[in-house]
C-alpha cells in the first residue's frame, strides 16, 4: 500500500482555526502558523491501515496527529517488524525529517486518523525567527529521547512491569489525560503491544488477565479502564508476585 498523499496545495490556515482546534494553542502547529510559517500547513485524513510514510521515502515534513492513532515501526533485514511506538493526538511524527533526507521509520494508521502537515522547509525558517517555536520543538525532541530511554529500560523489566509501564504511558498520553475511572479504546492490537514490548502475543494476553485479577484494571480486548492507578504503579516498579504454575 503506497503512502497517502497529503495535499501540498498552499492554503491559508487562519489563526482562528488553530486557536479553535481541540489541540489548543500549545500545539506545535499553532506556533508554526505564524510569521514565515503562516499558510504553509495542510491537512490530511487516513483510514486504518493506510501509511502516512514509509521508511526510505523522502522526508520533507513533520506531522501533528490531530485525531486517531498511528504505529511507528521499522522492518529488519529479515523482514520482521519492530514496533517503535504508538503516536496519539497531540504527538508529532517525522521528526527525523529535520536531520535525514529519508524517513528512518514507517508510520501507519491503526485507527481512522487526521494529521496536520508541517513542511520541513517552513519549520527551518520558523526556527530562525521564533524562540518560542524553538523551545516547543526542542521539548518535543526531548520527549522523543525520553521515550527511547524508557524503551531501553523496558528490556530489563518483567513482562508485568513492561505492560504496566505501557498502560501508564498510554494513560498519560490519552486525550483525557488519564485512563483511570473511564473505559477507553486501545487502538493497538495485542500483537502490536507485544512487538513494542518485546513479548509474545500470548504473554501480553496473560499479563492483561493477571492485571485484571489483581484489581489494577478492567477491560475487554479493545478497551481498558484503569481501576487502581496506585496498584498499577506499584506493579510497574516491582512487578506481580509469581503464582504457582505461571
């Protein structure tokens, strides 16, 4: 499946549209849509399974996710897929376009999604004229570094700790700011979660069952509700006690 063509026809995105957006004035796109960056953004819609871009394609844009969800992944030389992370509304895709001529990973929609395209050329111009934009972009890049550091740390954790950390991370990234006390759909499959955490799909399913048995969460296959944040945080730190036969 080829990458989705995001409209490149220049059109003015009025400040009111950015201000009225559900992402708010803190969005990186709102900071770009001023000065030399005004009118340079465009929007695109993707269906589940459509690629925003693929690894190796020319990288000329960053994308702010305004709705839905994406999976970021790379393909190994033997054809295997390694999930790098899940990108939710408010997150940015394609940061590597600022330092590499080709995308270093692929991004595919795992739910119907909306993105705001920010041309890399406009970003570079804006960086030279706006300290506020530089600070916002630096903060985004800092979050990406922290995400990679957490991913490296997960390799030393138990399966229960990995899943607990993942769920707490998803809770912090969710549009409501938390998965606690309210069911919310998880757009990623158990298989995708396993590939991200370095676990077999069956192991992920067993851990979800154990977390439910512990009272930390309640959920079905496609939705989840954190019932006890403190318990989940404790599991993330020290894991679950082993049970006979487990």
